[in-house]
């Protein structure tokens, strides 16, 4: 499996995880466990996109889409009463991780543009 495929797989897992939260799943304990067992480590692997030289528009678009979903979940009033404190911490953690990844991608694109 090449790096683009691996990153796509990670993003699909994160998107599925967020869809569980958006469906207002009441099984917060299971969602917490899933995050700390799988999702957190996978998201951290995304930090290497620049180092691995992955230039894939589909991956960039998926990261942007997930980042927007995270922002909606952490800020929209409809989700606030349904997400307990631990889940809010998880969403804030994901927010900062995806912000970092997204900003790195934007920096990488800017550097490519300036070099050409």
C-alpha cells in the first residue's frame, strides 16, 4: 500500500468516526475508547504528509472536509448538549491536530507556488 492509499484509509476512518458523533450516538464510552485506541494514533500519522511528499488533491480536499466537520461539531449548538465533557476534549484535540495538518498542507502548497 502506498502512502496516498494509507492516508486515504486513515481519513476514511476519521470520517466514519465523526459520522458516529454527528449521529449523536449515546455510547460515549465506546466512542472515547475507539478514539484513544485507534483514531488518535492514526490522526498523528497525518502529521507526516509533508515529509512523505504526498501531493494528492483528493487527500487535501478530504482533510479540509474533515476539518470543517470538526469545527461544526465543536461549535454548533445542536451538538453542544449531546457531547459530554470527555468527548468535547477529544473534539478539541482533533481540531488542533487537523488544524496543524491543514496549515502544513497550505504551507506546502504556498512553497510550491513560490518555487515555480
